């Protein structure tokens, strides 16, 4: 099952470190602009839309072919 973790830009380093610690260093991360807290629903929706293509690519590309998205 393809898996992608959506991570805000502020927490990419932490996400990579946790993936490494859990033995999945190549875990695909789609990065969304930080912060999300305090934003209007419309703004959060726009940010979600901004990573939609990255999520689709990460879910449909074999991991050995992935580069940072």
C-alpha cells in the first residue's frame, strides 16, 4: 500500500529523523507550508491543494525512482 506522510515545512527534519529511527528512512514526505494553526478553512484548503500533485506522485511512483518532492 503506497504511503505518504504530509509534513509541514517546520517539521521536515523531525519527520526524517523519526522515519530513520523507525527503520523507514525513505518514507515519502509531502511538505506543506507551515503554519496551519490559526488559518481560515479556505487557507488550509489552498495549502492542501498545493501538495496534491506531490502526494499523487509519491503514491504512484516506485520508491526507487523517487527524488525529493
